[in-house]
């Protein structure tokens, strides 16, 4: 009985560490995906941007009545935006945490500067807000399954 009392807590602790290490690795994988987002969103390439999302991804910005379904629709919208708008995205924080064995939730805060490329006198819009994401790991790669963009503030320079 004494051996069981010693072995059981030790086994549970070791299993807990192994599970936590898996989550730590997956969280780092998701953080890498999230850090690629502003780079690909601002400069492309579009295929790299599209590859951050699941094929059935949902992307919404309720403040601007934007609701897109599918990585191809999400990429098409950005492709058009890259032609007409100059943008600089900055992620100021992120908080990725597990919700299942291969699913995660994230809340990132962002700042976005956006200006019309064709009119240097056009005002610069500054957006502050949050990305609320559902993420999924498939084949050791983290993908954005759902991204809700919540705009907290808009300023114009």
C-alpha cells in the first residue's frame, strides 16, 4: 500500500508535466502563427496569409458589418485591400490558452494604421481593438479557425 501511495502521486505529476509540455509547444506554435498574421496581412504574400486560416475559417468585424467564411474569401478581401490601402498592424499582446486537446482560444490586442495608397493627403485611420480567436492544431501546424475583430477605438490623423 505504501508503494502505491508514493507511486500514484509521482505518476500523476509526471503525466501532468507531459501534458503541460505538449500544451506549451502547441501554444508556442499558435503564437508563431499569430505573429505571422500582421506581416502577411500588411505585405503578403497572399498565399502565406491564406495559409494561416483553416479552409472553413470565419472572419468577422461586426463594427464594419464584415462577415467572411472560408480562407479563400478572407484572402480575396486582403488581396484587394493590399492594392488600395497601406496598413501597419501591430500586435501588442496575446493570451493563448488550451480549450481542448488540439484547440485553443486567443485574445490579442492590436493597433492598426491604415491609409489610402493612392492619395497621400488622405487621413490615416488608427484602429485599436482585439482579436478573439479560436485556433486549432492539425498536423503540428496551428491555424486560425475563427477570428472576431472587435474595434474599441478609431482615431483619425
